[in-house]
């Protein structure tokens, strides 16, 4: 079964959006395989966002994601990577459709509430960065 890595960013945690965001993926029918509230160490933030290292906003990105707790999750289901991206909406909240997470709650491109893996390769990499295998739970669940 396909897995993806999703993370409520510090702005989403501060604004009490964890419950709403989890509920959206539960109601959609996806299966939660792991979740934790955590503070991201600087080295992990730099590794997670490694592909943006040369971008002018890299420092800002790392400062923001380490500025407060995040809620890291692994979700499972058919086409969960692409579907979760659709449910999140466009990276820039101004371009995100109403009804999507960023469309409903996001304000700026930096503080855009949620991160989600954009491919199978990044999902595998990001799950490995944030979770030990022992933190992921295997169980049966009807959709
Ligand atoms: P995310 O999906 O977490 O992956 C990379 C992040 O970079 C993206 O969400 C945005 O929050 C952030 N980002 C993209 N463009 C900018 C920008 N111009 N300034 C600050 N952050 C940005």
C-alpha cells in the first residue's frame, strides 16, 4: 500500500489545526500509520529541505520549520501521495482552491500550514528521515 509523509507545520500547530487536518484524511478514508508531535532539530530540517539548499528562502524555510513543534504523520492508501497533494492545495495559498487545506487556512507561501511528499521517492526518503520503522503501525482498516 502506498504511503506518504505529511506534516502540520508550526503555524498549523499554533492555530489549532491538527485536529481538522487529521479529520480530513480520516474522512477521506486514508489510514494513519504513524504520528507524533515533535520539534525538528536544525540538521533534520536542513536535510529534509536539502533540495532547496540553493534557494534564496532556504534560511527562512529552516528557521520557520524549526520555530515550534510540528505534527509529523505517515498516511497510507491507494494513490495517497497525489490525493493528499490535491487535498493540501497549491503551495501558494493565494493559488490554492477553496476546500483545500491551504485554500481554507493558508496565508503566505512560507506559512502554508502543511507539507506533503511530492513523489514516491520523496515519500520514502521523508518517512525514513522522520520515523523509525518501529514507530509505524501495521493494522487492518476498512476504508
Ligand atoms: P513545502 O511543501 O514544505 O516545501 C518547500 C517549501 O518552501 C514550501 O512548502 C513553501 O512553504 C516554501 N517556499 C516556497 N517558496 C517560498 C518563498 N518564496 N519564500 C519562503 N518559503 C517558500
